[in-house]
């Protein structure tokens, strides 16, 4: 017979596994899809033409994330970080999704001008752990 604590642990693991499901699909009509996992962001394309751009964001992770679009000439890993808040400086921010729950998707439409951008999650500490990627917007 298994100890009660072990039975409880198995029951909890089964409950957690049954509550999860497949992550939401990317929003329809997105020109760019950003997929967020724990401490990584990948994009479906490295660049787009300037103009109104719909970005679909899929949170494939087990925790909530945010999504910020920042126009900057700095390298993706070189944004200044505030030591007190553990958040990256958002100077140049052109759009954001403040909260994307685990397994959910959201969309953001932004007017992008030619230049370099960084997509980040700016929940405390996430940027420093690798939740960032560079992105380029080309002339139309």
C-alpha cells in the first residue's frame, strides 16, 4: 500500500495534467506569429514590410507572460534593466499585451516604421532569462 502523501501527490499530478490542454492556435490573419515558451520567444518570420502589422502571440508556456514591441537600435540582449524592478527599459515601445495567460493566444496590431525592433516579455526577470528576440521592419 502506498503512503498517503504519495497517493495525494499522484492525485495532484493527475489533476494538473487533466486541466491542461493544447495551446490556443495563433489568431487568424496574423502576419507575424510570436511563440512564447518559458524564457524564449520565436517568430514565424524575421522581418515584414512597414505599415500596419498584426502580430499573433501564442503563449505555449506553463505561466503567464507579457509581450512588448520596442523600436531600438540596441541588440536584443542589450536593453537597459532596472535592478529594483528586474524589468527592461521600455523606451521606444510601440505596443504591448500586458498579460497572456498560459496556453492562450492574443493579437496586437501596430503601425511599424522601418527599423530594428525587439520583442520581449517584461514580467520581472523574464527578459534577463532570455525572453527576447530581434525583429526587422523593411521599407514598403
